[in-house]
């Protein structure tokens, strides 16, 4: 199997049939074998029934389902476990991304073997958004700017589901997130493990139907916390520098008062000055320690990657050994 497409579904009965037919249309010219895995993430409507019905019409479409809503991350990890392709594409099941971009991703893999991970980006040159509400678009761009600063490399969008992976990337990572943070987890761990990620232009459209599970406030807060987790200096360093700057300005103010002989010894200015300066130094120290911990975490991820690839190689060797033993006449 050359390609696996994983598409999580949650209450998408109005969209799933159109999505499947659109993917079939786009990949009609793709000559290599491929599969589409629809993961029903505990939908409460007729999503499972609709998906099962349309899967019966195509040999390369299968449905995975479980009764309880577990989150996008869990759905993706379930789909990854079922995927057989050397390449894996993840895409929403609500037609929010232009499926034609999948062919661009596949061509990019063929043209550049050094690429391990491809992100579809509407925010880079050549990409665009259509009918996305202004406030959501503004929050998304601002959040991705902040996350882009925390992530290594210069990426315009890091929170999208529309991506393509070489199978080795997914197999090498220990993924844990059950919610939408999985997109950040995959990218962060992949980059830390030394894989190469690039962006290609994509079109993001405002969804036409289905029940949105997008909790804007919760997602924004979680992404903000992830940026601090990825680069602690963003939080502790900024607070520390701000406190140190306030302490410096307060010190200059005290000097001015002293030079004018108007400094009142009763006012606790020196105490406040010392607190701000020491607090600033303390926060900057926390930022430095956090940066060292983040660097250590990345080294651990590299070791985990090597261990998982080694386990895979040993497992394959054992399977070949058993097959050769069975073929040997007794």
C-alpha cells in the first residue's frame, strides 16, 4: 500500500459522503494503491451509518468506530494504527480543505526524498482562506505566529490537520495527546527528532455543515500554554525582563529624587526596587532552566526515535527468521 488517508469524523453525517466522493475524484488519477480510513469518533448522529453505507460502495474505503467521543488526537492515533501506506495524509471530514492539494503533497514527496512531513498552509504565499469569520481568522493567525516563534523553523501555520507524513515519522514518535494538541505534539516531536517539515500552499474554507466541536477559547489557551511549554523563555524571560526593566526605571527615579534632595526615607522605594530586580533575575533564571529542560526533552525524543526504529528492525528480522525457518524442509 502506497498511501493511507486518515479522516476523523464527529457528527458529520451531512458532509462525509461529499468528502469521500471528492477524495475519490481527486485521487482517480493516482496510479498507486491507496486507502481511505474513516474514524468515527463517537458520533451521536447518523455519521456511522452514512459512512458505512458509502464505504460499501468503494473497496478502498474502511470505517473504524468506537462508541464514546475520545477527541481528535485519539481518533488520529486509531487511524494511524490501521494505516498500511508508506505515506499518510490526514484531512478533516467536513470539506474544509481543498482536497486537490493532496496531489501536490504526493508530488512533493516524489520530487524531494529529504522531505518527511508536509503541512498544508493557507497563510503562506499562494495559499488562502475562504469565508472564514474575521475573529476566528485573526485569533488563528495570531496563535500560529506565537507558536511559530516557539517552534523551530519558519512555519506559517502549525495547528492544521491537513498534513502528509512519511510512515517512518509516525512510527518513530510516541504520541499521547487525545485532543487537538496532537497536531502540535506531532510537529514538535518530529522536528526534535530531526525530521524535515515544509509547507505548501493550501486553501482553507469555512465549513458548510456538520456540528462544530471547535471550542475557540479552550483551544486558544491550550495552544498558548503549548508555546510556553515548547519555549519557556517566552514566558519566564519576558516576565523577568519586564520586572528588571521596572526595577531599573524605579532605580533611576530614586536617583532623580536623591539628586533633588526630595527622597523620602519613609517611602519603601528601595524595598520595591530590590523586589523587582530580584524577581526579574529569578524569572530569567526560571526561563534558563526551562530552556535546558526543553533541550533535554528533545534529546529524549531523539533516543525514543532510535529505540522505536530499532524495535521495528528487530521485529522485522524476527519475522523473516521465522518465515525462513518455516520454509526450510525438516
